[in-house]
């Protein structure tokens, strides 16, 4: 049936997935003496039409969906062996032409051929000239000189628009492929390779010609279904770019396989019909290895962040909502992850900061400046406050889009307390030096002035005047003695270097001696001693005398007469020093016995009462202050055990 009787019009089947191309070629062939008996749009339809019509000629496109021309060619010739198959393609690839001829095609015609020459080329494929005569012996279908003799009729020249339709297919392909620098291939719309560059051939360890006509799916080590799905997305869903990855065998001499990423981009005609598919194949083995290492590193980092307990490390989204939580955050802030994730981070701020919009302002500054850091009060779940060191940093994804914030918080409460204590200690030391200088200056001036006056006019001086100067010298010397004793004792009281020599002492004698020392220092103040019942107890007489001297000096300098010295005994021995003054200020009272505790412009060292407490506690007792009240005047009371226990 496929033979063409002399004088009959040759029968032709056109198979091309572009209806526009088929229409152009059909009009040309029908006007040039051919009988177009069937048309199809893919390789499957070509097989059916060849079986049904057994045409003299089948013009077959190479790139078509489902089954392309190269794949369909063997079946076409098996069902209609007399049919001459001419491949009609936009690919200028010698390897593809050779492959088509190996499979039985009689010619390989590029769509860049001028349409007015196509009819003569097809006639020669049938072995006849354009007037119906047999082609001369030795001529070939591709012999463009045959049929060029004068007098040979041709079909009418096609319009320029129709020629442009075919040229468009060729030009688009050429431009895209020629710009490729990586592994590249041109595929039919069903995945057959029709052209490959050297880079791709090198990846596949072969030559470019070896790849022509091969279904790319066969190169994917069992992932051909991924290719088919991507091609279906291009043909049916209109995807303009899609990609997938697959493994390649390890190169010779290597053990590990390789990974390539295949990016598919369709080339479409003016009606968005897929002409062929451009494939870019890139070796991403090293990149995937780096990413794998990075994922492991990120996993280790996440585990590290989760395990860190000294720092609260968590993520916020762009609005400030908590999206992650670590064990340090739970320890410092008191919330479980299930309790805080999804809530705004303003809950960590004190109410006044929440009302002023301080949390949101922090995020704005971090985003504008690249980071934000501050120290301030924060609130735990239970409402308690802690001093926090906070750093907020904006986080961006690989594309540079802002996705949230990383927030690191550390509880600095203890450090702040230590710093405050250190600052207070330095201030106290400075105060001590200033007061000590003052305390030294006054008695030194009295001693110097009195001694000078006595040397200059002792013989001519009245007895009362001379006695007054001598009392001044003695009281100033006593003041210097007590200052030196206080400083020495203060330096030794910080450790266990304060020795005690315990012996039996009389309560009455202790109080009378203390009063006598005040009087001997030239202080004209009334001191009333009360000892209802005499008792004897164990104590260090020197240390106890120093404690009483400090309490009496405090009463003389800051209180009002009369001054009382009261001693009582029961289970403990109590020594009470009272005065009629207004008492200790309200601000000073809570820290009265602390080292360097002073009030206002006081010229004291702030060591006296501190040392009283240290001495009494070394005896196993304690000292308390009682402000003035209706029950009695202001009083300091030392309570001592009759017999201190071991270690005191």
C-alpha cells in the first residue's frame, strides 16, 4: 500500500506536536503534489497512523511529548516497512542525524531548510524527482543539487510568516544552547537526548555522540520517574523551570558516587507549545557534602544551645513572638517551652517597660543597627525580678529576608550584687581614709597646741590653765589610742586572727573601769552606774573594755546626758549603755552594726559599732539597739554568756 503508482500523488503522514507547524507544512505539501492522509502530535500517534495508512512518506518530528520521534521510529518501520521516514527537526546535531539513520530514517531534514526546498527534498527521499521521474542512480535524498535543473517545477514559495515559524524553532534552540557553560543537553519533550555538550559527556564518562538518542532517564540510576514527573509538569502544568537531583556512578578509581542537579527549562513557540527541553546538569557532590557537614554542625549547635543552662537562648519571629526555647531559658525565666512558645516576649519585661513599648523598641533598634544590647530588670514567671544582660540580633534567611530575632539573656543578678558590694566597699574605704585623717588631725592639733603653750609659758601659767592643757593632751592621746585600737581590730576581725584571753571578771568592776576611763579622758559628763546584783563571768577584759569604750564614746559624742551603765545577770550577763539623746536615724538603724556604717555628715569611722558586734559575737553573745520610747531611753545592750563555749 505504501508504493506510489506512476502519476499518483505520494501519500504523506505528518507528525509534529505543533499544530501550527503541521498546518504550514500541510499547505506546502498539498500544493506541491503530495496527498496528506494523516496528522499526529506525538510518537504514539505516529505509530498508529503508520499502521493505519502505510503511507509512502512519514515526516516525523524528533521532540514530542510522551514518545518522541527517535523512540517511535523502530516501531513505525516494523509496522510499515515500506514507508520512508524523514526526520523533521529543529536540532542541528550530526550525532542525532546519524542515530536516526541507524534506526532506519532515510533523511534528516532541519527545520531551518527553506520551505520552498522542502517538497523537492521529500520527493528525493521517495526516489522520484519533482516531475514524478525516478531519481538518477547514485543520488541521495540529501543531495541539494538534484532537482535544481532548469524546468523543474517547485511548489509556490511560502509566505515570510510561515518561514519565520520554522526559523523561530531553530533560533531559540541555538541561542540557549550556545550560551551554556555547564553540563548541558537538549532533550525532546519526552526526555530523549538530541544534543549534549562536552561538560555533560565528561560527567557521564563518555563522548557527546554517545549520549545522542539516549533516554536521559536511563542515566539517573533508577530515578527516571523523577524525570518523567518533571517533564509532565512542563507539558501539562505549564512549569517554566523545574529541577531534581539524582546519583551518578562513581568515576573510575573512586568509591563514592556523585550527585548532580538537573534543571529543566522548556523552549516554547509563540503559542506556548513545548518544542524541546533544555537541561542543565551540575555536579553538586561537594556542595551536598558541605551541606551535610553544615547540617551536622547545625544539629550539634542546636543540641548545644538546648543543653546550655547559663544562658537563655531562644528565637523570636519578626513580631517578637517566642518560637524556640532552651533549658537555660527555662532555668532563668521559669517557663516551660509549652508555656511560653507562641507568646510575645514582652512578658519578660517589668510592667513600666511594657507600658512604654520598650520591648518593641528594642526589636526596632536591633533591626536598624544590626544588634541591640542592654542590662536591666526582667521578670520571671513567678513575678520575681532579676538583673539581665540582653543581646538581640536580627536573623535572615539565605535569600536575605528578615525571619526573626535571636535573643540571648544572662542572669547577672549576682554579678550586679557583687559589683554593688565592691562599689560600696570602695566608697567605704574612701570614707574611712577621709574620716581617719580627720580623726587624727583634731587630737594631733590639740596635743601640738597644748604642748607648745606649756613649753612657752609653763612657769607663768595659772594652775587651772596648765591642768586644762594637760587634760587636753591626755584626752587627745586617749582618742588616738582608741582610733588605733579600732583600726587594728577591724583589720584582724575579717578572719580568725582575733585572739581572746578569757578570765573571770567582775560585772561591777567592768562598768566602773569603763566610767573611769571616760572621766580620765577629760569628759565632763554624768555617768550613772547600776548593778543590782554583783556577778562574775568569763570574758576577755581587754576586748570587753574596748567594746564598752566604743559604746560610751558613741553616747558621749552623739547622745545626751545622763549616760547610764546598767549591768544585770540571769542566764546571760547584760551590759546596757543608755543616753537621753534622740537615738539613731531611721535610715541608719537597719545597717547600724555593718562595717563603715555612718549617717549623713557624721565624722565617725563607721567602725566602732561594727567592732562592738564582732567582739560580743566572739564571746558567743550579741548586741542590739533599742530606740527611745515611752519605756526608756535609747540603749545599746550587749548580751554575753556567763561562760563562753568552745571556739569562742
